[in-house]
């Protein structure tokens, strides 16, 4: 079996001001005091905090990522951020295809794929998000949705060094609800099978993160499920002690 180093990533979404750097500093202190050997740690703050966080996190072992990028390298795209700009700021990762982008900005699989390709070209690792809505789950279409999004959103050149997949059931994000451990295992197993079928040994080694109301109280059980190689954490990543509580699953 391929050995995969887990990743716990914090997606701050549209939260945080300059004073919020204190939480990142506190997290770095937590990790220094109680070293983590079982996972890597990543923070994805809003664009306005990327530059100060890049300086703050330097030398801490905590990675930095963006929450989105444009599919173009540069151009007349007012208000957008390119993957190259993220790389220039010191980012290593970028989230693409989050359900809030798909639903709120009309992003489809083709656009998500183009953004992932732009990330690859810039030397970033793309965290490609997929997940079903409550309606699709109730209709018994979860696995069909996952396979369709996976096939449409991942570029052909995806592999261990440039791509992670994050399964986030849309109905669980920010609601406090989570699928059963059996349901999480079923979806992650399907994702792994599809990744291996398409990318071979590269697919066997790609991280598959789980996201959707991950918190300290359920992180241990979720992270122990087969083919769950870390977490994409939303609200619980905004407070250092809560995020550290999730990282505890790998201590």
C-alpha cells in the first residue's frame, strides 16, 4: 500500500482581519510545543492576509494556500487572482472547485479543471473539491455525482506532486452534520478506485481529504477511516485551539 502523508488544511473562507494573525501565531506555537509527525498542516486565509501570513509562517512548517485562482495567467480580469500571483506570494497550494464557488459563482467541472491546470502550471498543488448536495444524496445519486465531478474536474496531468482531492458533502458544510463513517468510507473508497483507474500508481498516492463539519470531537474517528488522508476544515480552523484539536488526530 502506498504511504501517504496526511494533510490538515484550514480554509478561513471570507473571515479574518490583520489582527487574526494572532491565531496563526498561536497555532504555530501549539505545533512547536507539541510536534506533529503524522501530518502536514496548511492554512488558506483570505487573499488580504496571504502576504502577512507568508512572513508569519516562514520557518514554522505550516504551509500557505489560496482559496481560489483564475484559470488565466494574467489579463483583464478585474478582481481576480492568478495562480502565479499566489505562487509569487509564497503559496504552495490553492483550493479550487469548493462547493461555495460552484453554487455561488456558477463554476462547473470544466472551469474547475482549467483552474487546476493553471495551478499546476504555476507550480502549485491544487486541492480539487467535489461533493453532493442533499437532494442528490436523498435521490441515491451520491456516487454518480462524485464520479462525474472527479472525471470532469481533474486534469490529465494530475498526480501525487500537484493534486489533492477533497470530498465535501455540500449538505454537511457548516451545518454540524456529517455522513456516517460508513458513508465516508464508501465515497473515499470509490474516489481511490477511480484515481487508480485513471492515474495508476499516482492515483494510489494522492491525498483524499474529508471536509464538512470536521471538529475536534469527530476528527479522530473521521481520520481513521480508510482512504481519508487528512481534512479540509472550515470554521474550526479559525481558532488555534480548535484547529489544534483536529490536528491531535495525528499525534
